[in-house]
């Protein structure tokens, strides 16, 4: 499969990126621009689409290759039949598609119509539209799935890799569709069923293009430029980053909460790279990629946050404004001693991501430190958070 894009002498290729205001999608958009692709990004409203475009134009940190073009299209309801028909037909030729759009919440009054069907039908509807309208130019589609489509709680396997799926006994439709079921059950099932539907579609149709999926775990990292982190005074970040924001803003001042149920993480920038490499590398076609950076715990997050704040406080006292890089941060051992990482925790095998995608993931220290900086840039979490009972009593709060 040829790789098109920002390569001298080759025609520029075009990527359809769905769910453009999402946390992961915003970083994929940045990396696509760095690689020299034209991009059509979808959003649920004109206001959100314009916010994406404005965030690119106003950001000095985005490396926008000369001549790259970014446009947006509104897709209000991805679950509707033919929801993507118009955006595909009006933006041909399309060479790649990355599908990130899917419900990401944990509270549903109607689990089937609020979560399960949008995830499943949105995926199948997109693939059907690509088949009907873009097959002459399309090379590959990449689906953002999840480690939820790999893990099998509570009956964990000793080691997880891309061959793993949740058992039907532990995660099935009846459980997920129950209005009284925990929200995470419905969400995990939506990822499982949507990915299964995608692979079934590929098997049932003779196509000139192929599919790859990214099954990333809890995803930390800097917030998207287009994100309005404060809505009516309430902080809004992606679910994984809530832990870091809560620690930074003092919500862990009494106690560090339990880490369960997941102890694996990856940085969002590495997830973005994984998507683009899975999209362009010929050997990635037809494969799942379990994208994991390593293990974490809430105590270690607190250790990084507090270590970073201590370093900043020391630099402030020394008259230096240069912040430590993530790998230079010394974890606060007063926090780390409360680590709740289980002794006999299951293992992960991410060899395929390393070998096929050549993915080298960031450390927990770097990911958390950069997340803290992005929050502070948006006016969140100034000063040093106090973690009662875990850190020294002589620490002072820096002025805002």
C-alpha cells in the first residue's frame, strides 16, 4: 500500500477524521498536520467545527506543513443511516479515514439509544459510506477502539494482547442494555460491540481497502487546544485526566483515592502517533494494536504532581522560572508509599505496537508533568496541592 502525504513529489493525501473535538482526535489532528496531510474533520455542530479551525490558526505550537488544508463538516448524529454520506461525497478523493467519534460517558438514561447503538451504528454507517462512495481512492480506515475491547474483568487473564476479547459471559448485550447497569459496563460493551461490528463488516464485504484498530488504555496527556475546560465554573477534562486534575486542584487533600479498576496508561501523543502509523504502514492493515505505555497508580500520579510542584517551588525560591521536564521530576515518596498497585496484577504484551508501529511511549512522569502544565496554562491548579497526611507539614503554597 503506498503512503501518501507530506512526501516531496507525491500528491498530497486527504484524511477524514471523525469526532474532531475529542481529546484523542485533537492530538491526531496535530500529528496529521505535522505529517503533511490535508484533513476533513467532523464535528457535531458548526460552532464546534469553527472552534477546531480557530484553535489551529491561533496556536503557535501546531506545526502546519506548507499547503496543508483543514476543513470541517457537521455530522450531528453519527448513528443515523448515511450520516457520513454527504461529507464523503463532497470531499473526494479520500485516501484515509480515522474514526474516533463515539459516546464517551458513564451515565445513561437509555443505554441502548444513548450509547450502544450510536457506537455500533456510527461505525457501520461510516464504513458503509466509505465503501459506497470512497472505495476508488481509499487505502485504509483506522478505528479508535479501546482496551475495554480487550480486558476481561473481573476474570482477568495472566497476559493481555491483541488476541484478547471480553468473554460474552462477563460482558454481553443484556448486561449493557440494562438501565440499572453501571455506566462503565455499558461503555465497555459499546467499544467491544462496535469493534466487532467493524471486523464483521470487513469480513462480509469485498473491499479494496483495509482496517486497523487502536485499542488504547487510560489516556493521559496535555489537553486539546479547542477544549473549553471550564463550563459554568465546572472543570471539564477527559475521563482519564480527571485524576490528574483532581489531584492538582486539591480534591485529594484528605486521601489519595483507590486506583482501581485500571492500572495501565498511555500518553495521548503516543496514541496519536499510533493512529497515523497504523493508517500509513502497509504491514498494519488488518491488525489490532494494544497501545499501552506502562503501569500507574493514583499514588504515583500524586507523587509526580507533588514532585513537580515541589521542584517549581524550589525554582521559585531560587529565582528560576525554568520548569523541570517530566523525566527530571523526582516523585514525592511520601505519596508513593501509599501505592495500591496489586502484587499479582496481570501483564500486558504490546510487542506488536513496538514492532509494527515502532512505538516508543512516554513515561508516566513526562505524561503527568505535561498534563499539569497544560492545565496550568488554562488557569487550573495554580500553586502546590496539599495532600494531608502524605506530605511534609512545612510546605507552602505558591502565590497564584
